[in-house]
C-alpha cells in the first residue's frame, strides 16, 4: 500500500508516522504471519481404490509393430483411453496406457506375454501407474493385472486392468 505525503492510508483518516508503520506492519508482515499460524494446513488423505477397468479400443494408426488405439474405458474410473501397444517379439508386448477420467489423467506402462492364435491374439501381464494429473496427481500403483485381446482382422483391442490404485 503506497504511503502518500499526507499519510492517508484509510479513507477519511489521517495517520501519524507511527500509526502508518503499525498499519503497514499489521497488514503486510505481522498480519500475514498470524494468518498462516491460524489457518489449518491443507491435508490430503491417501486412499486406495480397487480398479476394475475394461476398455474397448479401435486402431487409429500403426507404425511397424506399434498399434495406436483409442476408445472408452468403463468400470471404477471411466473415461477416454489411449494405448500405444508395441509388439516387441513373437511372444512379448509392451504398452503405454493413458486414461482420461473426469478431473484428471493416469499414465501407466505394461509388459505382457503375447500369444497369437488364429483370428485373435491375446496378452497377459502386469502394469504400473507412473503418474497422474488433476485429482489423480498423487496416484501410483504396481502389479496391476493387464490382460486383453487383439482382433487381428482390424486390430481392435479389448483390455482389462485390475488391481489396487493409491491416490
């Protein structure tokens, strides 16, 4: 708050130099320290969610042995889901999984065994949640179940993720 030559700090009141310093200290320095001491710190309680997500995805693009898939996830946390599924070998896949529920996002990484058989291929492995945003900003998980199938005719993917998520 600027101090004018006539020391008018409050409308209609003139203050002497000592009063002006007292008002400035109370409003700027001392008042802030008192306010912080009185206000309770914001606390965030951790909780665990039992995930049981199902995703139905369709191919948006592919690059050599990577399938980019998008679709919808339903279950405990519903929202848009994107998967970058990389076929590492004839019997192994890895994936980056991004889920966008209301109020944030979750990103996870998976590794699974891969079993092509006729018109479908299946995968079965585990996933971890590496990071989240918004209401999921402190989320993490490891050892989540990551299973699914790929319909080989159109590369449509069905995926299920289940396990415990700490938020």
